[in-house]
C-alpha cells in the first residue's frame, strides 16, 4: 500500500497526553488521535516521514526525521505476500534491542521473513529504529531521547494510517527480547488500553535500579526509572489486564533467574500469563525462539 504523502508532514507532538493521561479517561480512538495531532502540529514539531522504498530484503522502509530522535531513523515494514482487499491485519511490532541499525544480536525482521511468519500468520510486522539504545522510555530533559513518545506518536500512527492494520488493542502486539522485551512489557503495562499482548524473551524484567545495560543514559534519574519499573507496573496495573493472558514470557539465555522471579510475582498477583521455562538458547534474534513467541502473541499456540 503506497504512503499518503500528505501524511509526511502531518503528525505533531501534542498527543503526549497519551502517555500521562489520567486513567479514568477513556482511550480515544486512534484515528481521532491522529487527526487531533495533525491539526495541532506545527512545522517545528511535525516529523518528516519519507514515502516507503523497498530494500534488498523486500522490506518497505520509511526514513523519519523526528524531534523525538537524533538524526534520521527508520520504520521497516514486512507485508504478507498476498494482501486481501479490505482486510485488516494484526500489526506485530518487532522491537529492536540495539540503537539505529546495529545488528550484533541479529535482525528480528529478517528472522520473521526467514520463517515466513508474515504469510503463515497473515500479519504485518513493523521494526522501527531508535537513535539511542532503546529502553522504550522518555528521558526527562533530553528531547531527542523520547523513545516512548516517538513510538506512540510517530511510529504507530504512521503504520495505522498507511497500512491495512487493525487499529485496536488486540491488533497491536509487541515482541522483544533483552532490553526490548522490557520495552514490550513496559509499553503494554503503561498503556493497557492501547496494546493487546506483549511477548518478552530473555529479558531483565526484575531490574530494580539504574546502573546496568546502558539504562542510565536513557532513563536519566532514579525517579524517572521508577515510572517504568516492571515489578511496580505489574502491581499497579494488575486489575486492568483482564482475565486472559496478555503478558508472554518464553525461554532464556542470560536471564533465567529474572524470569523465575517474574513468573512468581505474576502468580502472586494472580495475573494470567503464558510462561515457558526454556529451552535455553543463544541471546540473539536467530536462536529459534521467535516463531513460538509470535504464535503466542496471536493466540495460535496453546498456553500452559
């Protein structure tokens, strides 16, 4: 589906309300949100999003310049080979674990394509990039490290305006590992009325303070980090998660103790979830864990 070029100058920052809105206010329809953001945007805060071009892997790639990120970033999209007219597809956001286009731990979208999951599951997969190490948080003072705002106000609205995706929570699914597994869970827990399910593999979900894995440069302060701490969010949001499993925790490489503690906390809080204790795999996108995680996200695998 070609990009509406008028949209390239259209989105603004005024929907930061979405991040910190009072919980007793009902989530507005995303289409209305995009319209509001477009109407209120100024030339200074509107992102510039290029029409998609196809790269050597067959991905559609949009280049983005946004005040929420430093320099240019990308939004890559993998479509099913056959798109049915008038059909809306689930969007699975494949969240990167590294900054920009670094790939020391592999490439999640290439792993999706390797297994043809876009065709097997009839889903659209989206992989954004970030200018700094992605923890999916907003820095309090650095305007170009607003990763959560960038994802909510630029990436998601672009996808929902440009592609035939389901613009509702059960059609917005999050997939990540390590830092991006943390990000998948924190995005859902902070916005349970926006996203449907989140899958994490080998992630430091019980990290309780700054100091590790480059997090200090992104969160900035302990007080800001506390707003994203997974254990606190689980306690605060458990009544909003509903009776069916929305949080998915699969196998491990480095973080099995973290997974075990997370699983125990979820049981203690009586939060339904899907849990796999292994098998142990290499800490990267291509070690074999992705197909099962996608199946669990889409509800096509049996939950234990």
